[in-house]
C-alpha cells in the first residue's frame, strides 16, 4: 500500500460482528473472559482498547514502524519516552523546542535526577562534542517550534548509534506525510496527535512509534503502569482525521509557500522562517529529508508593539495556541507557547518579542493573504 491508501486502510478492517466500515468506538472499561486466562485479547481498557489499538496500528504503518502507542496527550507520550531513563542520565535536546518539553524537563523531571541540556542540534559537530559518558538520549525536534530550524536526521541517527544513545524525534510539525524519522535510523518518533494527525482541532492526544522490541515492551509497560492513555473516542476522532491527512497536508504546504512569499515581500516583515523558501539556511537539507515543507511559518515584525498590533487586527486568522488544524491560527510564541521559557533563554533561541507564528490552514489562500494584508494596513493608520 502507498501512503494515502495506508491512511484510510492500514490496520483498519470492517468490524467482524456487524460489517461496520467505520471502526466502532469501544466505550468499555472491561471485557468478558471466556474462562480463567482465556479472552479475546482485551482485558481492561487502560491496558488496551480495540479502538485505540486500531489507531496505534494505523499510525505505526504511516511512520513505517513496528508498533504505535497512543497517549492522552503529546506531553503524556513525551513523558513516557523520558521515563525510559534513570536518575543520573543526561539528555541532549534541540535548544529550539516545544515550550512544554522545556517545562517538563527543567521544571518537573530534573527533580527526579535527570539532566536536560538544550543545544543547537542543527550543528552535528556540536552534538558530538556535547555527548557525555552519562548521555542516554538525543531528543530532536525538526522543524523546530517556532523558528523552523532543520536538524539532519540521518546525522543524528548516526551519532546515536555510535554512542549507544537512544534517538528521539518529535515529528509533530512535519507529520508522517512529510517526514519519516525511523527511515533515517531514528529510534523513536513521537507526535502530538492533537495537531496534523487529527487535523481538526477537536481532541488532544499523543502517539509514539518505534521498531525496537525491548523499547516497545518497556513503553507498553509504562503506558499501562502510568495510565496516561488515549480514550476510545479521541482515538476514533484521530482515526477519522488521518483519513484525509495527505490531502490536508498538500493544501497546507501549497498555502504556506504562498503566504511565506507574501510575507517575505511585505515591508512590515523583518524576517520569515519557512523551510520551503530557498532563502531558509537549511532549505537543501529540508528538501533532502522532507517530502514537503509543512504549514508552519514564523515571521519577525521587529517589536512586541508591531506583533500585538497585527494580532489584534486579524479577523479570519484566529489568535490561538496550537496548530495543524484546518483553520488558520496565529500566535505569539514569546507570551503564549514559550511563556515558561525564561526571557534570556528565549533570546538565545531566537524567540524574539516581535516573532509571530502562523499555522496555515486549508482555507482559500487568497482569503488568508487578504486578512493579513488588511491587518498590516489598518495597523499603519
Ligand atoms: C503540541 C505539541 C506538543 C505537545 O502535545 P500536546 O498534545 O499538546 O500535549 C509537543 N510537541 C510539539 C511539537 C507540539 O506542537
């Protein structure tokens, strides 16, 4: 099966008891057992649930991995990944990363004896030098949030193998349609399913996909032990969203490049970050490891005042956190998604006060451009 077909069919069979084409939502906590020790593969829904299992198999196929594990949120999935570690372990992460991962590492898990170090993972020589004897994990986001930097996946996988360090990629921004980390030798791909996988801004969820049997066994154990599982209805919403992932992603990409070009030409914009622009410093690398450049753009307006003004005047673009839905969302990383990152650290990673992030939706692109144009223009009066 090719990718678009997998989105609709992989892991999904009509329900054997009714013929229902759509996967049923199995709203049950428990399952009848035929006799002691004999059941139909399900015992208790924290451990496994048929609707969730279908989603897990489906996303595993999309990522080219052996198994998928679905969690209550992207952060729950990422927490499970960090729980593979032990006190004293050192983790290297992309400096420019989802704000919630920074918060989880620095403000929660460092209390449990893990050490989080944020470095520029676009520089492979720097990554190699930063590896210590107690480094156990290399955690990369590419493209990064919100500055859209690209890290070399094959390069990271190679460093991981050479130093016996588990490599993890947050593939949320690209989605499996545009990037397949496991194919580059990365050990674990993790997603906030809340974003492009679901695509309709109507649930919260997270998914991990991987190949290594030992890691799968440990993560399954963590999933049932901690219990931060995805509920069956959310799994169903995510499954429904995934059926249109390829057509949505194509439109996100098409709209985003048009908007990136519009922003680049606009006199009010100091700088545009979009890996699809030939002016992006890692455009060639992005072209090599991605099948498209996605729907996320950030741009610098030079000051907090200019950013505030634009965000106040947009009408179609909704001022909101999150991304990856069919509707265009616009946000201000410094005060929204990255508010928990200290100001000095924000400056170091390029999250300036004038930076605006846009999650380009699949509306008619002319309507989005017109909305941005009127917001810029009314701002000048
Ligand atoms: C949203 C997001 C997360 C966290 O996912 P939730 O579903 O909100 O818990 C992690 N990484 C990235 C890149 C995200 O965009």
